[in-house]
C-alpha cells in the first residue's frame, strides 16, 4: 500500500506526484492511457492565463505562484532528466485594446509590468504583424513552455521514484465507512488511504458514483502548427480571443477553438480553415508558411475557471485537484503544491477556501 495514490497522469497528476515524492511520500500514479497525452500535450504552454485580467483572483494567485516557481522547476528537470522544457521568456503582446483600462489596472494591482506599444514601434518589435494592427499591450515577463517536453521531463523525473501504472483505468473508487480505501481497476484492487483525483475532463464521470461530482466538463480545443523559421515571430500574440505561440525552433502554434462537444476529440476541417484564416490575418507571412499539424484536446472546464483543489466532502482521504480549464500549465506547480499541502496536513501555500470542492462557484 502506497502512502498516496494519484489518479490521472496529465501535467497536474505528474506534478502532484512529484511534489508528494519530493516531500517523502510513497506514491503510486495510475493513468488510463499514457501520461501527458491528453490536454497537457495538446495545450499551448503559455505561462499566463489568456487575458489574465478576466480571471478571478483565485486563479491569479495560483498563476503568480507558479510563474515564480517555473524557472527553478525547469532547471531542476533539465538537470535531473536531460530534457529541456524550453521555458522561454517571449513576452505576451495583446492586440485587443477594448480592455486597456481594465488590463492596466489589473497589472498595477498584481505588480505585472505592462506597456502600450503602437505605430512604428509595434511593427519594430513584431515586423510580421498585419498592417491594420497598430496598437497593443506588451506584458514582457510572460513566458512559455513546450508542453510535450515538460510532461516528458516530469515523467522521467518521477518514474524511478514512484510506482507508475499506465494504460490502466480506474473503474471504481473504494470507500468504507466514510474513508477512501483505494480503487478498483480491470487488473484488481489498489489499496490506499489517501487518493488524489487529477483526472481532468473525466473527473465528474469518476466521482458521480459517490453521489456528488464537481461541475467539470470537457471543452474541445483545436489548434494548428505552422512550420516556420526561428525568429520569424517574436512574441506570444493574442488577438480576438486567439493566440500565436512561437517556439525556439521556428514552429508556431495557433489556437484555439472552444467547442462543447462532450468527449468527442476529433478535428474538423471547418475549424482548421477558420484558424488558418485568423492566423494569416494576424500575421500575413503565415499564408506562405506550411501547416505541419492539426490536433484537438479536451480541456477540463469549471464554472468560474477556478479549479477544484481540496477534500471531497464526506470521504476522508479523498482529495481533488482538477478543473483547471485553460490554465493547467500555468497553475500546475501551485496546484500540485497546494494539493500536497492538504494531503500531508501542512500549512498551505495559499488560502484553500476559494478552491474547495463544495465552494459556491
């Protein structure tokens, strides 16, 4: 019997397992597929909420803690595994000026530098922008991480220190007298008196059997990948709810859609065409840049965007860390640390009340 069983091997589950084992716990992680292959792999990896001023303070608190933690985490993972997560300080350029006052006010409250760039200066820092785009807000401290490399690095970091069980689905949570005792899978029973649920969009389906499930639902997002040249575009760029992320090797991610399609994860030609048109309107050079890939993922939405991190009501030893919607990568380190604090009975890094499973949302 492990000290703690982590269910779910996306970035939230992997980081939680790493926090637990770094704190001295014996950990088993179980994943129904391969680790890091769902929304963690599909996401863009911006280390900031998109339009961060739109989110509740509870999300900002998780994001801010994680932003401070990422440089040390990325360096530690590189040293431990030889895999570079490619944490890159790109800065984020927001071309939607309708929320200028709100954005500036938010930045002042949270000590986030922000500056107006317009006219020739805008096109000096981002020469490939479309000519009709003339003003923007630059947040120079915003970084990005390459999500597949991050999940591979975290997996490599923990795989020799935990029991890792992939391609094994949890069929039932086992509870006896108000105490979680483990889980049942097709291969049998795994015993544990502390279980952390990090199952993303599948969380509600798993917890329904207990009579109450947090309001977490899948939302499909589609993205395209351009095969560009290094240095062609410099900044993470947001415009009209969509974003472009330039990687170090010249590849550029553009996304993404928000589609309520249940657990259907297939891509569509309509979304690909819409994303392509929006991309080259933002950066005309992309009309001459080949599309290398097109994929979809399922984000775990929650009613207010605040993830559920806390004890499941009425079942001792059962903790949830799920519902991060579009912000799993940026809030992951803080979410893992907070969940670990709660599991081990330590003083939490943040006030846990806003993230409680039974909190009003």
